[in-house]
């Protein structure tokens, strides 16, 4: 049966249908009327950005497809030739993430991430509060190095099996592959408990919090690093980022844990037999396989390169960057053998179908927009419009920026949110007498703090789909976590960032 355009549009949610037509309409109105009275180039860039923003926010078409619009539209409106625009899609940060994604896929392929998460949880010990902290710590540590979504998808089945075992530690509640039978078939049958809600919320929030600790932990971090280097010539190295991100992540993790204990009151009377479900899964893994050992070696080699580059490698290989180290690690996953007789390596090319290529396109689009803002002078126009904020002190300014970004990131992609705000923060900083890196860092961190709604970030959606909590329950707790996050972020950027980065 033939599908018509009318049928395809009818199947879209109403807001997506509206966005499908609103994007081009926004472009036409801005391009034809020039409402802010800027140069022709700036008006063209603003019109294209308006179209892209509408489609990003409404997801009228897939976000990666929208991210190709700068390549198509900037040459059409005369803003830049395609050769200039395309260089943004090959930014070093894109390759930093690509290498990191390959390493993460190898870690997942050989189940090393599961062993690490179970080991962390087991080490923390028994007790509802300690078990909650253990799961949150494991999720945060994982999301520092692999995608937040992958970390959540790993931790949620393990958490579900633990909750089921603790509620009904009988032989009938057996665990198969870390997933309790029946969870996917009937989520509503899961035990609705305060501990279950706290554990699932803790995992979702910890995945987002852990992602801010490293450059590769969350795409908004990479957006900031890329724009700072291309637009300002400021290099934020892997270790530099950790000096700022790890303390903020640690404070947020502890604060969120305490909030969950206070708001959800997850009390359980646990005994050794109940907690054996967690320890048993670790024991079932047995000794580390050859694949686990070798992917751990590659991971440690790359991590050491990132951490030691400023001290050890700067003289020997001055042109080697964090992106180059990540690419070396990514290539090694295809080179290091697990079983040469079977031509089996840590990673096969077929595995790269799981690389989030769409995120890389989204990053490229963000860099292209930021570059177009600068070339056209639109960044100065935006800065002038926001110059009224100059009366605020630094703490109030970063708190306000954090709140605005945090509100938007709960209803749209965190990467898209960071991408939209980078050009604005880049131009706003000098007009207010503040380092643009300070405001850009605020926006990047805040873009990862989507705690309120299931649609805010994939880990929230994964946790919500587990059946342990409702949207009002997530929103109630998420608002408090967001408020704490905005305060912690403002204090970190205003007082700690100048110490470690000198801005």
C-alpha cells in the first residue's frame, strides 16, 4: 500500500507536525524581514539558525538530519561556502568523541563495564543508604567514560534484579543475565517501593552527574572544548577539565544522594542473604577474560595519555592532542587481537553501527553555527542585546545563566541546548567584562542537568521505562535536584574555576 505525504504527516505528533512547517516559515520571515536590523550576512545566519532551532526543539525530523542543514543552507544564503562549513564537522573534538566511542564499544562488547559496576556496588556494602550510594557511584564512574545512555542501560537491569531479590529473595526470583524474568513483559508488576524509586532516580541522576567529570563523558562538554579552541584559541585539556568537573560531580553526587534519602526515605531491613544477589552476579562473572584484560589495557593506556600529555608527551610529541590520543585508542581496538586464529579483535567494524554518528553530526552543526555567528558579526549583536545583564555580579550572572539553560535542557537535547547557547555565551562574555569561557562552561555543565522529565535525557527515559516511578514522582524530586545543581554550579564556576583554569 502506497504511503502518501499526508499519511506521513498525520502520523507525526502534533508538535512535530507544527515544527515541520514552522521551521521553514521561521526562516522565511527572518530572512525576508530582518527584524533585528543587522547586515545581510548576519540576517541570513540568524534565519538559518532559527530554522535549525525549531527543528531541533520539536524534532520535526531526526536531529542528526537537521544537523546537516548548515551544509545545505549556509551556501544557499551566501553565509559561507560548503568547504568552509564542512571543516566544522571535522573539528578535532569530533574525533575525540569518535575515538572515545570506539573504546566504549569495546568495553561494552567484552562486558568489562558490568564487572566494574558490580565491583563498585559490592565494595560499598549493605544497607539501603550504602547500596543506593554504591549504585550511584557505579553509574557515575561508568558515565565518565562511556555514554550516559549505555551506563543507564547497564545499571537499570542490575538494579531491577537487586530490587526484586530484596523484595522476594526466593528461588522463584531468579536472575537471568542480570534481568529479572517478566520485567520487560509487565513492568507494572514490579514492586513499587520507596527504595526502588530512589534507586532508579539515583541511577538516572548519577549518569548525568558523572558525565560532567570528563571531556568525553557528555557531548555538551565536547561542544564547549571545541568552540573554546576554534573561536578563542583556548585549549581545555583532558586533565584541565577533570580539575573542574570531578569536584563538581563529587559534590553533586553526594548532594543528590542525601536529597534522595531525605525525599524518598528508602528504608530496607537488609541481611547478608538479601545482598548476596549483588555479590553473586559478580562471582558468576569469574576471572577476567582475555578480551576484558586487553580492552582494560587499551583503556588505561588512553587514560594515561590524556592525564600525562601536558607533563610527559608535550616535548616528545608537541602536536599530539587529546583527540589524537583518542583516535590512537580507537584504532587499537581494531588492532589488538583476542584470538588471532579466529581473526577476532577487541572490536569489529560491524560493531561501529552502534557509534552514535548522529551526535557527531550534531556537534559539527553546533561548531558550524558558532563559526557563522562570528564571521557574520551576529555574536556582537546578541551581546549588545544582553548587555543589560552587566549590572549583575559574577555569582548571580552564572546562576541566572545556569537556570535558563537548565530549564531548556529538560525539554530538548542536552547537546542541542549547549550548541545553541555557545555562540551566545561566546559573545556575551566580553560585553559584560567576563571571560566567555566562564559563561560557556556554565552553559555546558547546566546542559547536562536534565533531572525533571523523562524526555530530558535518555537515562531518565530508560529509568522511567522500568516502571518504578511516575512522571510526577520524577518531577518532584528532579526540581529539588535541579535547584541544588544550579547552586553548586554557580559556586563552582564563580569560585573554583578561576583557581584551576585561571579565568
